[in-house]
């Protein structure tokens, strides 16, 4: 059995050719790639006006993956609770992320539950939403000076034991660390 990361002979043969319009059909013949297909589409939410970003995390600690979303037209950061059996219940975290662009999750305050971060384009804001452990969120602004922010990420960049925040913003050409 081959790994999905090591495609079989049909795929490799077509990679050596410069251009082949039938590559998609022939690549599908490769059983290795077919094994990577996940399944039928599941609509998690059809109420995200201008969906921009998704992030999967077990937000409520029940053992299944929930989905965070950022949607720009309704300025919404939301989480979609996985109920099992491919069904989700949507919860709004905020509708105050003007031009919501990116969402991420990390335990920002070290209390053992997952908090949510957002980047919003129109208000130049990087924010985090403190999870009280019962999925009620308190907003905290990190900055409103990230000119047209595009993304947010969290990691312990300086290895000091706490979570740092990274952002990318478009009009000031800045990658920032908070």
C-alpha cells in the first residue's frame, strides 16, 4: 500500500509531461489519490456573508472538531459546534469585527480552554475573545493599528511559555508580533 504523499505511477508519469489537459481524469485513476478523498460535502453553515476564513478546533472540549469562521460582509466571528453525525449548531462570538478576514484559536490566557483570535480588515483590528470555559466570550483588542489586516496566527514565538500573536497587514506592509 502506498502513502497518499507518494503518488503512484500514473501521477508521476504526468508530472514529467509539460502539459496534459487530460491529467485530471488520469490522475483520478491512481488509487493512492482516490484514497485521499474524504467524502460527500457537508454544509456547516449557509449563513456566513462573505466567508473569508475557517479554522478547525475542539472549542468546547467534547472530543470532536468544531469550526471557527470569519465572514467579512456581516463582520462576524462565529463557531460552529459539531454535534456529531455531520451536523453543526452555529454560535456568534462577535459581529464587531469590521471586515472580518481571519480566525485562529489558541489558549491565550493559559487557563486550559481554547480562546479565539481574529483579524479584521476594515477596522485594522487584531482581537482575541476569551473563552470562560462555557463558550461565552469576552473581547480583548490587541491593536487597531494593523492597516488592513489580512491574517492572524498564535504561537510561542520567543519560547517564553506564553502565547504570542502574529499578524500580516496589507497597506502598511507589516508582519507584526505581539
